[in-house]
C-alpha cells in the first residue's frame, strides 16, 4: 500500500515529504493508521545527524494511531484498537526486562531503523529501502511496527493528546518520578524548557518540589515554563545559570538538576548547580560523538551523583496508561502542551518554529 511520510535523505537539508510503498505486516507486526505525531527535538537531531542513521530514514517517534490489521502471531492487538507508540522495542525476557528496566532491553541487536527481522517495510519510488526512526516512523500516514512497540489505550482519549505521551511526557515526567525519584520539598532546576523540559517541570510540580527553577535562553519558552509550574526562571542568555541557581537556593545549589538539552556545556552546568550529594540527571540526547568532562577529584569530594535518564526509565505499558489517567484526573497537563497543529507537508515549518522556540509542542495531525 502507499503512505506519505517525512524522509531525511541528507543531513541539514529540508525533509522530503513523499509517497512511499509500505509492505504488509509480517509475524509479530501490526499495521496502523497514524492519527497524530508530535514533533520532538530528537526528530530534528536526526535531520542534523546528532542522532545518526546511516541511510535515508522516515522520521517520527512520538505518535498514536488505530490498528488496521495485524500480522501472524499477534494475539494481544486487534483491528480498531487505539494505541500509543513506544519508541523502544523490548523483549520482556532479557535481564534488563526482567529487572523492569525495559527501555534498556539488551536483546534487539538489530541495525537501527530496521524491523526486528532485519528488513525494511518502507521503500521509495526508486525501490530503495527507507529506515524507520526508532523502528516506528510516526510521521507517516500508515506504519508497520513491531507489536512490542504498542501500548493499548482507552478509545475515549484524544489520539492527538495521547501521542505526546509516546515521548515528551513520559521522558520528562519519568525523569523526575522514575529515574531521580525526587522527594517532596526538593529544590529542582530544569535546563531546557522545550517539550520534554516542560514535562520535567510538571513532574516536579507533581512531587511538590520547591523551588522549581527553569533555565533557558528563549523568553517565550520561559513563559511556557511558568505556565507549567516553574516558580523561578533564569534566562541563561542574560545571566550565568549556575550563579543564578546558587543565588536562588541561598548559595547551596539545587537538590536535583535536569539537563534536557543534550549539550556538554549545559550538562556540566547541571552538575555545577547541584549541591553536595545532590543529583544531576542528564535527559537531553547529545551528539553521538559528544563528550563532557568534570573535575574528577571534586566529583568524589562532593559526593554528587550524575545519572542518565532514558525514556524516563519508563515501562511503557504501565506508565503511559497511568499518565493518561493523570490527565483525565486533571493533574497532568496535555492540552496546554500543544501550541500548534501542522499537516505532514509542513514538517519543515514545524522544525523552524521549534528552532525559534515558538511552540511548547507542535503536533502533526492526519485525517
Ligand atoms: C529519542 C532517543 C533516540 C531514539 C528516538 C527518541 N528520545 C527522545 O526524544
Ligand atoms: Zn522525543
């Protein structure tokens, strides 16, 4: 069948929206009609090569849709089911999965962007295989994905809102609740207030952290941060954020700092702005070759903790339905995250708006 998708052929060039051929789902795979795909900074990182795919790749990893039909051996999903896409495929039986750390599944040693049997489902008009970002590629009208990447949700949820739970919400809120396990009353700083950072802020609100200090260089994004519950904002284009955070915490530094950019400089800033024995949590996905350094002796003497957080240390099938219930109960903001809707053809416009700091989240909606 045919599907229109957003494809990256060359780094730092406009994304191409084109019609591709989509194969039928094979065993353990499912064909979905996409309802919505969030536009996340990691999609832009694929365009720039910060997140590296070695061939043409269809974008999108934050989405929701409806099952059209299923391949052989799929018993838990049926046509008509509403699902959120997880951007990790996990086996459920390796050591990390058994430990509940399914996002760190160690089983699927398959080249990036191919299906679990090592083959393509998408092909362009020249007959070339097109990779799927995170094995899903949600910026496509239809998708064939492994059943391991599906999270069933109630049919009463808006799929546009639910799509955001596929990455930004789960990554940001999960970094606070699951990875760092921030205690009530803790002081928190969040560096980078894009879609994921705003969700780290609402996670911090959720656990009653105070103060919650938002750091960014875009005034508009700092305004979003205030709406999501930041008690203080620091414009790092005007002030040194490490000094500012110390000033706001009586010279001590924060209990927890979340770096949600993926930049070595801001990673070190996060480390520098936590108090002794405090925790810096790195959420942002840096360039695949980037490195950072911190003073080794002081690291020991300060007993600071520096930890990574991938996908909010979530268990997709447990945490995503839970986050949607929080939304239903009015304790998680999703409506306020969506500042603009786009058609698939406007993907390059959506990226430009992201770079200009105009949106909390832009969302591509399909018919
Ligand atoms: C990314 C991580 C790499 C795969 C796609 C998603 N995380 C969040 O945006
Ligand atoms: Zn993302």
